[in-house]
């Protein structure tokens, strides 16, 4: 089975953080997204958190018809997020396991412990015609669990690589390689 190459999707959350710190609309996230596409990005990723500390719900709606490449909306699958996905219908919805009080994503989904919840949410997202992805640790068991819940793609949580690379680069990438090979085997 032929698998397509990974495409570059630029996450513009930090652009919104800078804008929010300054007040106003500078830098303008829609213009930045359009510039990223013009410079060759094949997708735009946003994570509209409930506290709107970077990308706001308004930003997501402003980007809806202006992103011409793949639009990926990340988030914790609460009622608010699912409503946004239902309304916007992006090319991809990426589920992250960080409830509203968490500062940033700090783990991947436990696809075994959360199997029924994730399976139900993924079925709902697919009923909207949206491709699904979930955030997982580089653990073969979690990748196998991702296949069982029916997600289309996975995103590997990279903190362990980032910190481990400083100590032992070869060892830091080992689990990622194993997880990627398993994911490819599972399609």
C-alpha cells in the first residue's frame, strides 16, 4: 500500500500569542497563514483553546475560507471543540489530551484507557467528513490502540525526543522510529 508523503503544516498559534500580547491585529494571523501557504506550506494548523490565549474562535472562522491548503484544527474534544469542527469542517481535526487548565500539550492520548471515548469521538468527526488525527506518545502499544479506535493519522508527542536528544540523540529517536514503523505497518 502506498502511503503519501508527510506534508508541512505550519502551526500559527505563536503568531496569535504575539498579536494578543501587543493588542490589535499585528501580526495578522490570516495574512501570516496566507504568507505561509504562498511560501510553500501545504497546511495551516491552529489550536483554539477555550481561554483563547493564542488562536481565538474568531480566528478559526476568519481562516475558514482563506486557508487554501489543508486546514487542521487541534483541540481537546469537548463540546465547544466538536461544535467548531462540525461548523468549520476542516480537512483534519487533531485530538489532543489536554483539558482547558493545561498550559500546553504534555502527553499523548492513552489509546487503551480512553478507547471507547476516542472511538466515539472519531466516529462523530468522521460523520462530518473530517479526517482525524490523535496525539500519541511514541509507544507501539499506543499506536496499535490508535488503529483500533479508527483514527486516520497520528501525531507523535515529541517532548521526550527534544529533551533526550541533548543527552543521546540515537537513543532519543529510537521509540519514534519504532512507533513510526508500526504506524506505517498499520496504515
